[in-house]
DNA sequence: TTCGCTAACTAACGAGCGTTAGTTAGTTTA
DNA sequence: TAAACTAACTAACGCTCGTTAGTTAGCGAA
C-alpha cells in the first residue's frame, strides 16, 4: 500500500477533471479540492497548470509509441500486423481511459513549443500506420485505398473507445479490438 | 449581397472561435472583436454566451435529423440505405464544418436542461443507425456484429471529417463519403 | 538540540471573465 | 415633427482565475 508521490497524485486527479470538464474549465482550485489541499499548495509540486497537461499528453504519447513501434518492425503479414497494431493501440487506451481522453481532446490547449512538438509526434505516429497501409497495398493484401484518409478513419474508429472504459469495465479491450479489427479488415457486409 | 441579421453574424463568428479555441477559452470580448464592436454590445442581440452555444448545437442537431430521417423510412436494400445515410451525414458536416466541430466537441459545456435535451437527441440519432444495422443483420445483408459498438465506430469514422473541410475544399464530400462507405461495408482487405 | 527540508497554510495580486446599467446617436414609424 | 426603436457606446460590478510571497508545523539528519 504505497502512497504515490504528490506530483503523481495531482496528475491522476487532474486527469479525471480534465476529462470531465475540459482543461480550461478545470481550475487549480478544483484540482486542489480533490486532494483536500489549497490551490497554492499545488505549486510545491508542480510549476504551472500547463505542466500538468504537458505531463499527461506527452506521457500518453510515449505509451502509444512504446506499444506500436516494436510491432511496426515485425516481419509478418500486413493484415496480421495491422491487427496487432490496432489491438495495441486500443490496449493503451483501455489501460488509461482518463489520460487518453485528455490526450485526444485537450492537447490543443498546450502552448508553444509543446504544441508544435505534440503535433509532430502525432504526425510521426500516423506515419507508422500509413506505412503499414502502403506496404499492405503494395503486397496486394489490402485494396488500393486512399491512405491518408483511411488512416484518419482508422484512428477515429479506435479513439472513441476510451468512452467504453469509463463507468466500469463492461467490455474487455480484447473483444473490442477484435470487433474493430474485423470491421476494418472485412467490413460490415455479409 | 444581403447583410445577415446581427445575431446570425455573431453565431458565425462564434462558431469559428469556438472551433479554434474551444467554448470556454473564447471570451465574449474575443467574439466582439471579430465583429469590431464591444462585448457589451453583443447583449443587444443575444441573452447570454451559452445561448450562442445552444443555437449552434441544436440547429446542427436539426440539420442532421432533417438529412437522415427521410432516408431511414425509405424502402430500399439495407446496405444501400446505410450508404445513403452515411453520405447524408457527411454531407451535413461538409456543408458546415465549423458548426460541426462545435456540435461534436463543445456540447458538454451546455448547462441543464439543454444538456439533457442534447444527450437525448444524440441517443435518438444513434438509434436511427442502430435500427438500420439491426434490420440489415436480420435480413442477412450485414454480418451479426455488435450493434451499439458498430454504431459508435461508424459515427466516429464519419465525425472526424469536418477537419478535412477546414482550410480549403481539398476533398469533395462525395468522394469522401464513397471511401468511407466502401471501407465500412467491405473492409480494407483485398 | 539545532538545522534544514518538506509540504502545507493564509493572504493577496493583477488580470480577465460574463454581465448589467445607463447613455447616446441614428433611423424608422406615427 | 415627435415618438419610439435599434444598436452601438462607456463604465463598472462581482467573481474567478493562475500564480506569488511569506509563514509555519513537523520531521529526519548532523
């Protein structure tokens, strides 16, 4: 029964608030209240409100890369690889739905240079999926789709799933991933 | 070259701001600035900041219903019906990308009772798609997928498309709809 | 025992917020 | 022409915001 460092406690509480009300609408006094301390006391542990947002966004980004990069270099059939990538991505979301929601919706309130860095990372992440689709099309595993459009569609199809893990684990991430994989790969038609 | 009523001008400018910075981070003074007037002058035309948000959210909701409801009652094959529904939905987004972005992301800053009303409308809208999937599954046009999960995935796959129409019409809505229809119906696999 | 560190506190700052009151110039209506 | 309406203005209200300064109680190390 270890107690977390105060800074981590702040991040965890802030995640929930940022997800529920949004970053701008969540005040430092709101965050402090959930910890039972005064707003000013937060500054013994963090240097600004935005630092909390940065921590959430960039640590989530890293989680996604850590999950996806080893898969992207595997030498396996492209449809299988995409399946593993989708499963990994959804796994990261499922493992931290609050932070995922913040990562996906509140990043635009980052100031520069964090904002530019964040956008670059996102582009880099999308390019991993683009490469997989390109390779799959070249090897005739996939149809000759519009790749940028399909990547965005795929990511959007995955990125709402944090909502599913909010109230209580009604759906397990594995079942969810399998459903989405099947839908993306083979479609809805019988 | 008609000049719009001031209230409509306010809504149009607010749409852009709310989309770019979010509702909470956009101040009445920001909105007034884009019109070249003082913040207080806005109150000759509207009664509160939230009223602007309500107007945007509920008029967009109505646009979606107007587009989708006639299709939902047509008597045509279910895959064709779904295709028409997807095309109609994306058409509404394409016709007003700023308002769509606000509709999709800022609704949670509505206060009650607007917020509850909004959520009910969304549920009702989702149910239209659920019915189409149910019918399609019953008539063996579609596979026996998990309907709620598939509806959410479908909506997410469509609802990012407002981003595409932001800078300048690079992609036409028809091509975009066809891509997404094909992907959802037949999948990515060759 | 004293020193220094940690993590809380109180108090307050300046800025910005949404909104209201009261006023005014110009335009439309009676 | 006089009255009423429209749509802007200035000024200000009360409140909340993120943040800073200075203080203090408790605790482990020298």
